[in-house]
C-alpha cells in the first residue's frame, strides 16, 4: 500500500535492548546437489538476504478506507481474494472510471527472485528465480531436476488509523497475519511445495515515519520434518534457524517506510467486489535474517529480521 515501502527487520532482544546483534550470512541446504555438474555439496553458498520483486499484491478494505477502524486484509493468496468476491478483469472504480485487476501470475509474481549478495554467485546449487519456463525442475539431477526455487504467500490484517484526530484514516496498523516461504522443485522431489519458513504478525506501532510490525518465527508445523528443520542455516556456524527456534523465542520486527503515495487509497483506485473494496499494487523487497552474536544468543534468541515490502506503483495501488 506504499509507493516505496520497505519492510526491514531489526533484531529484538528478550532481555536487554542494547545487546548487540549481527547480520549473519545464511546458506540453504536442499539435501540434494542440484548443480548441473554436481560438486557433491547440497548447500548453497552463503548469502545476505532473499530478494523479490514484482509481486502482485491485493488490499481488501471491509468498509471505507478513510474511516478509522476499517479492517484491511493485504494478501497475494487467490483463495483469500475469492472469499471477498475478487474477480479478474476490468472493473468500474468507485469514482466511475475503470481499472484492471488480476490474480498473481505464479511463479513470476509470487517468487523469491534472488539470493542477494552471495559469497560465490556461481555456487547457488541450482537456485533459479522461477520467472521463466520451465520454472523449476529443469534438467535432471538424480531424477529430481536441475533447478529449484522459492515462492511466498502472505495474509496480514490490520485496521486503518486516524493519527492526527481529524476523523480521517492516515495509515494501517497491522495486528495479525502470516508470511510463508515455500520450496519449489521438480514434481518428483518429495519435498516440493513444503513450507520452509513462517512468520507470524502480532501487532504494530507507529514510530516517527515508520510503522513497526511485530511478530515471531513459527516452526511448530515442522516437527519430524528434517528437510524443513535443516533448510535455513547460519553461515557463521550458529546452527539452523529451526534449532535456534527450539531454544529461543525468535522475535521479528518489520519496518514500513510510511512515505506513501497515498497510504489510504482514493476512489479511483478501488472497486467494489461485494465482499470488500479492492486495490492492487506490486511489491519489491527483501527478507533479511539476522543472527545474534554467540555470546548473546541465550538472551536475545535468533532474531529474524526483515520481511521488507517495497511497493512500486502500478495502475492501482495497494
């Protein structure tokens, strides 16, 4: 819903706000050597963040966006969109104009595009952005295909807020929701389609020009699944995200830059889908995972930072 909004995550301490944390490199263990010329490693090189762009995002307003307290659902999940009456095509806006609305084109508009800033860009163990065809499973390594990728889905819920007392909404404060990352490979891969990371939203607060959306990492669904448990790992030898989650409460904080255009949609950006008012935009951003310094691990846990949303304007805006 923002012209250029970045969701950047900052480490949150459990005991002391001043404890240091470092942005540690990560690597992914797919459990399979996908490189077209196998080198014997099942891991990617280390990288700093997961990057994505061009996600088609949908905002659903259950009432007038200008009215404080209106519920807002932000999502890229077709079934959620359908629930509120969404349909693709050209629709008449509230102002009497027309605009086009669409479902996200998978995987091009729902995928992780890149492992940003990798130590060795040529050693990504078959990772592809997934915007071309075939998206995943290209080639054949061990019967699984020679390429894999990551997609993501999200549904975050909030309410519009009047911050200056004039009776008109100024921004959205989020209070619940889920952001999930999925592994994509060849259809013959038994791990294809598994959820490898889940973030839970619990609330948000406005601070200066930023909206801090707070939450935590949830691996409760991953019990007994060694693939998911071993997928994301610290490049500094601090173990897997899952193993740290078992021992520590992994907190997250998303920061949205509220330099918006506009933060609350206008009538020419909305159409009435019956179950809600709809606005669409595209998202760019990155997921940055931070690992505390070893000496502070027991106090601060494994801090997962940043699901960043940077949105760029399309014909309609979120």
